[in-house]
């Protein structure tokens, strides 16, 4: 079934025309050139991200050979989604659609400073798709506001480093003073212990890590996120383990296992069907708040994109971006 699905998706993308004219403000979609500009800006602001060329046989001619997709490696994931403490601030927004489906925005009120009604109050109940995009956009904007705290913490840390005492060079012993000492066996050279099964009652924190990819989806004309995880012993995670780090309202629905467009491997992917609509709402919201015609530049697209993706994978700490 997956192979047939992958063939269909590949054919659909192949037949889709390449977006030539910018529709950033109108639809929230971007061209390949704008994706490259946004990627360059992300790499500049957060050097943990880098461009990759992927498999030569899978390169898209509408992207530069060495800028096919973005990647950041070894992103920590300290806990599972089900371990997140549920409080009144972590309320979920359930939005009913005409088809009977429900779109759930998890942790929608965290850090909002107000009730969830303030987020959903401006939605038009007669336009379900508009309402869903509005809810996700509001969650992303609140995440952006919270990220401003990161700059303050970084500035404080830099001040602390500057105040550290520098040791006097005369107080540092010289190696010649230890000529008569015998070299002892270094315990670090002993054979490493073989990893054993983790006791469920053990208090030791098992840290997973993820490689996070961002590709350009030609059909939806938006970025798309992919995940590849490792356990604490650097063994690849299976699908069921990856879904433990995805909000359960999105696991196996918005997040599915599909073939990476530039690599010979299958990864967990966050489906981009609503990315354009959400980005459009964010642009409109910021424009209204700032009172400017174009307060958000197209090269800042991926900075915002990473913010609202965190509602799907809230425990994967990939968002090291700064306020741009």
C-alpha cells in the first residue's frame, strides 16, 4: 500500500507546475527561490542548520544542486509526549469540521496569558477551514512571542561569562614539576560497558535525539518537515517509538511515514496540506498587530514555520532559532 501511495505522490509532484510568481502574502505559499532565500536566512540565524544536496539521482532541477533540503542533526528529545504534565494551561482546542473530522490543537493555551476563548474568539464558525488555520496561526504567534525570552537569557549568560575570574598564570603548575610521578592507568581506557535494558523504574533520563529535515514540496508549494530518531544508544527508532514523540492528535494522521524525496529512506513526515493557509493567517495577524504593510519578510518564512511546527512535536527541541 505504501509503495503505491509513494508512486502516486511522486507522479503528482512531477506533474505539478513549479510556482514562478510569489504568493507569499496571498496564499502563504512560496516559490523555490523564496525557499532558498528563507533557508539561507535560517542557516545564517541558526548555524546548527545546514544545506544538503541529497542523492544525485533524486535532485530536483528547480532547486540548486547543493541546496536541495535543510537538516539539523542530534536534536535532543528529553521526554515523551505522554510525560508532559497536563495543566489548565495545556488545554486543547477541538474544532469541528463539516465532514465529521475534528482538528485538535494541543497545548494551545500554554504561555498565552489568557483563556483559550481569546484565541478562537475571532474565528468565523461558518468557514471551517479558515477557523482551523486561524487557530494554528494563533498558536504559532504565541510561540514566537515566548521565544523573545531566549534572547534575554542568552544576553544574561554572556554577561555571566564576562564576569568570570581569570586565573593567574603563575598559579598554574608547570608539567616539569611532575617529572618524578609515575603514570597511572586511566580508567577511561577500560572496556566500555555493554548497554543493558533500561529498568522502567530507573530514574536515569533516556535522551533521544533526532535529525530534522526541511524539504520543499512542489505540489503544496510550502516547506515540509521530516524526522529520523535515535534512542540513547544511537539505535534508530522504529515508527511506533517516533509516534511517542508526536502529539497523539496528529500521530498517524498529520504525521505519517513516507519516502524522503532526496534520500533513499523512509521517514516520519508532517503533512504540508495546511501549511500555506496557516502561514497566510500568521502574516495577516502580524500585519494587523504591527500596523505595517509587510512586517514579515519572505526570508523569515522558515523561522515562523519552525515555531508552529512545535505544536505537532512539542518535545523535540529543534527550535534554536532566534527572534529575527
